[in-house]
C-alpha cells in the first residue's frame, strides 16, 4: 500500500471511501477530504476500484509535476463593489478572480491541476 498524495487542487489530505454492495463485494475510491464548497476541484475523487492499491495508484497519478502562473488579463474598474481583476492560467487558459491567487485560496489550477507559482 502506497502513501496517498494530497489533493491535486487544494493540497488537503486524501481520504479513502470504501463501498460495500451488501454482498461482501467491496470497492475503493479516494478523494479530497474537503467538501465540494471548500475544494476548488469540486471534490475530486477517483472512480471505484476493486482493490485499494489500484485506487491509490490512480489517485497518486499526476500530470508531470508542472507549474503555471496566473496573469491579469482584465483590469476591473476599482470603483465597482466586490469586483477585482481577472487573471488567467498560462498553461490552460482558466480564468478566475485575481484575489483567489493572491490570497492563495488556490494552490493548484482548478482546471489543469498545475501548481500555481506566485511572485515574480
């Protein structure tokens, strides 16, 4: 049994879900411990596998460890209430509010899973 990597989207701990069909057959899936609201990956989870080892292998599979940067693409009018600049991932084009990146709410791009590099 291998060690579980953290969630590829938020870095939270991974949890094991065990399914029992009532006839003694089990399946295993692994997902993020955070709720759908708290994980930018919308609660990522593997499909169910017959063995724990296969579920771990799938969960730990990652795109080659890669990084991305978010660059401001739309400057919002600062007088608009609760609006901020829009930034875009340079790896996949995903857009979000700049505040999510600056405040490090996202540690990984919610779309492509690349680790976000912050700073110059």
